[in-house]
C-alpha cells in the first residue's frame, strides 16, 4: 500500500550545496547545505564500484534490501520541479498524487532532469539540488531506521537516518 506524500520541509529556498558533490567525495571537509546545520561528512559517502541507478542494482551493491533504497523521483507540478523520495519497493499512487498536487503525475523527461534538479538521472538525491526544487518524503521511508539515497551520481550513496534525511 502506498502511503500519502508529506512535505519534509516548508521552504526549500536557499537549499544549495557549496560546490559540486563530486568535488567533496575525497575531501576531508564537510559538505554543508544552507538552511541549517546539516552537513554530510565525505567519510559517510559510499563509493560504488559500478553504476547503481536501478533500485535492485543499488540494493545489491549496498548489501541491503531494495526497500531501504531511498528512490528519488523527479516530477513537474505546474512547470515547477519537485522531488518525491520513496522506499525503493514502492510506486507513486497516482490517485494520492493527484489528490495532493491537483495534477496528474508527470515525471520530468530523462534528458531534462539535470537541468531542473541539478543532478543527472541515477544520481538524483534530495540534497545539493537547485534552490527552487521542493522535496517531499513519502511516509514509506519511516518503516526503516536508515535508508540509502543516491549521493549525486549513480556510483555513490549515503546511509542516513530518517531525521537526517528530513534535515537535508
């Protein structure tokens, strides 16, 4: 059963990464995101030996269950980009999406994702994104103590608690 989408933060304006995520992976500094004290230590970033854009591939590479992969989906609502982060074994419930956003679900075309979001498909995550992107977390994520979103590329991930993910 798909659970309703809830907004993780009220205002995502100012959500900006200092520099590109890939520049920080081997850096000893902390990646800071505007709007609060949340930072991602590069030591927490998991570099994968191969691309893992698909949930099943990411789960296999991370030695975890597919449902613990935090799948980040990109949509357009009234020409504005949004991200919905959902458990890897779940799908968007179109009726609930339409009830929440008053529009039919329309994913951003593959070749336009990076332009709207700031990350290419396979590496889309709820942090280090363009200022105007609103992020929603699905209640399905609350079933797990930690989840693994991508970390800016299809060859990286990070394990975060749900409270850490809500702060991003």
